[in-house]
């Protein structure tokens, strides 16, 4: 399978997820982007078109984490949940970005739940 076909398939899966998942001010969307080397997450209010909170593997607080990519994803999830709770966000809807709920995406989601986010 060519790289362009994989990207197109990811875009199609993400479009299917986004048909159902919307972020509001009361319950923003937690969007996850997974690259080969890292993971990024944002809490987004789609109605206002604003990113409320963001975290990634590039943050200085996640740079020292051991445990491979899944450990890094868990650290990003915990950091994102901490930042979200600090600005008053308790509940979110989860947007897995067309990726399977497995591995790094699952580790990020479970760490965010353990840190206090509800979804």
C-alpha cells in the first residue's frame, strides 16, 4: 500500500469520526494526532474555533519520561488533563483522529482519565 493511500485512508476514517464528534464550550473535543515519532493532543471548542489547551511530546515536562512511545503518550495525556482542569474543563469528547483506540492513543486517553478528565 502506498503512503498516499494510507494517508487518504486515515483522512477518510477521521472524517467518519468527525461526523459525530463536536466540541462545545461545555464539553470540548480532545483531539489526538499521532505521528511516527510523537503524539500531540489539544482540547478544542469547535463552535468558537479555539484551542483551549494543548500538550505534546515536545513539552519539557514530558521530555524526560521513560517507557517508550506509550509512556510518552501517557505523560502527554496526564499533562493535558492537568492543564484542562486548571482552566476549568472537566468533561471532553474524545476524537481519536482516525487512529485505532489502541497503543499510544489508548495510553493517552487512559492517563487523561486517571488525571481527572471525564469522557
